[in-house]
């Protein structure tokens, strides 16, 4: 391994085994980043592989490219993966610390973003890693829902996760969460649940499933407040947080006519029971969009201001 990459990877808590992987495509992603980093868009245009699109597309940056980060601040990115959003953080903040279960994914991240000079990646299970540093921002982008997989013990794993994160935040720090809405309109309209690949698992409250869980807006608001996050500002990425083309706020919700291409699916085949565009138009007209938005982006604070 390149000595510069070794300096970026903190392997103190690494078990020696990658506990999460998309398989051999990660080797392809690493090779692309090493040889074709300047021409990734051409690679994506020539491929129909969802994994390549998800890990390499700069559309991923749209989720937080607009956010006014403190350029002198620090961020802890939990579940930093192959670095799809890490590069954005490296551009916007002074110090970036990633945590990921996979050494292979973290190596890809280091190859992509290490030249920026402000990145450290801690490899290992979040629950096992010891961090004494406090951060201005902590992110859970597509991570909170998997808490039952990585948090041990009899207590509610979501409570345990949020309580642990409180210890990593500065007094006025912000917790940033991106997660699917279990009652997103796409799930009623014929999209499979993102994590299980089956229809209606979230809508049916994950009956018989114990490794993943997403929330409705009231549920996640209650969860955050019960764990001390008093102020929670909701944003709504469209069509979802993975490949967003627009992000709306509670103060600037989408209006009829804003929902073009919301039914597109890149990760797997789906059916179309309903005309999502027409239904979203009516939901927004009736003031009901927020309950049926496909994804939430939430900026949470322990203080009185967000």
C-alpha cells in the first residue's frame, strides 16, 4: 500500500476483516479511481452498473453542497464508504474524519480524497472505535437505519447510537442525518424497500425484520428529541437523498410541477402502481407532502438554534 495512503488510514481498531462490502465491484472502483480519476464521468456514461453510479457520481454531492459549513470547522463522517461525499467535506471544512467498517472501501476513499491533505479515516466498527475529539458536525448519511447491525446490547440501538454521537459533538455542534422515509410515496407506488429489496417492508413496519429500520417523520422527530436533540430542521431531497437533483426545506416546500422524474429507479427494477408525479402535485397542494417525501435530510442540534 502507498505510504501516503497508510498515513490517512487509522487501523488501530480494525479487526482485520471487512464486515461490509458490495463485492468485487469495489476492486473495479479502486482501479477506476487510480487510473481514471479525472474521467469518471466518461466511465459512468459507458456503464449501467448501479454500484458505480452510487459510489462515483458527483450528483451525490448535491445532498449537502449547498449547506453553509464553517470552513474552519471539523466533521466526523460515520459510514464514509468509498468517499462519495467525503470529497465535498474535504473541500468545505478544515478537518475531516471518516469512520468505516471496510479497509477496502476506506482505501478507495483515501485514493480519491487523500490529496486534499485534511482527511483521516478510522477503519473499524463504530461501536469499538474510541474518539476523544469533539466535532462541529457529525453525519449519518444512510447509516442510522443500520444501527441494529452494529450496536450490541439489550438497549434500543437507535438510542445508543444517538447518545454516543452526543459525546462527539461540540456544545453547538450539528448532527446531520440522511435517511429514507418509511412512508415515502415511492414505496406505495411500486418501489421495493431500499434495504431489503422487497415490496412494502417499511410500510408494514418491518414485520419480522430486525436488522434495519427507517422512520416516519413523527417517529424520527420523537427519537431525536428523546435523545436530547431539541431542534430538528427537516429538508427534503428529491427524488431521494442518494441522487438528489433538488433539496427543499420546511420553509420552501415543493409546489405542483416540481416532481418531474420522481419515479425513476436506478438501483433495481420496479413496478409502477401509481402516477407519482400527479399524486405528489396533489399532496403538495393539500399541504401533505412532508409526510410522504421519499427521504429526509435532518440537521439536529442539542442547543436552541440550528
